């Protein structure tokens, strides 16, 4: 089973702001059409990012999915083509055991950089990143790992 959820309001207050109206109104990721692979993630607030600037943006989301899957974050094509925005880590990787971790409930963040030569302004609710669920394989010789996620991520 896989699904997106909002982080708790308590976590939202720590990470974003103490604003119940904002918490209640933002949307869970959606696909645009039947053949769209990615789920769009939306801005929680208006964004202005200047050339060369880097911003860390909360999503207000956590996600649970199968143990043999990974959730990838990639910048939407239009963000790269139109505005020259990129994810600082190029592709975000969310592991299944990040969900409900003890540090932040599994709150997923994105970090973007404006590599263009003009400021970029976007409105709250606009899609900025898409996320994709991907199955992954391990080697036959992979060692058994019983450790839980460390809390220093």
C-alpha cells in the first residue's frame, strides 16, 4: 500500500508555521492525467527565488509505501525549461523507512536553486516537483540488514 499523508499539525507548526488554515487547505500530490507517471507536489506558500539563490521548501507531506520501493523527487520539466530551476540533489530519494521517523515524522522537504539569470516567482499551490514510486532490486549476495533507520538523517 502506498499513499501520501499530511504531517501532523504539531509537526507542521515546528517545520512550517502555526497556521491551521494553511494546514487544512493544502493538497496532497496528484497526477494530472491517466498516463502521467509522477505525482505533483505543490508549494505551500508563494515563492520568490533570485538567480543563484537556494531555498529549502517544506512539503507538509509524508509518504508510506512498500519496503521494496523508493520515492523519487524530480523537478518538473517546465521548472527546468522555463525557469532553470533545479533540485540541489538532482534527484531526491525517499526510502520506505523514512516514514514516521522519530526526528520529523518523515516530513519530506525539497531544496531548489535558481540557476537562471532572472528572479522566479510562483504562487502558493503551484506544482514544483513531481514524485515517482519505483520498485528496486537488490543483489543476490546482499547481506541481511536488521538495523532501523538512524535518527541523524
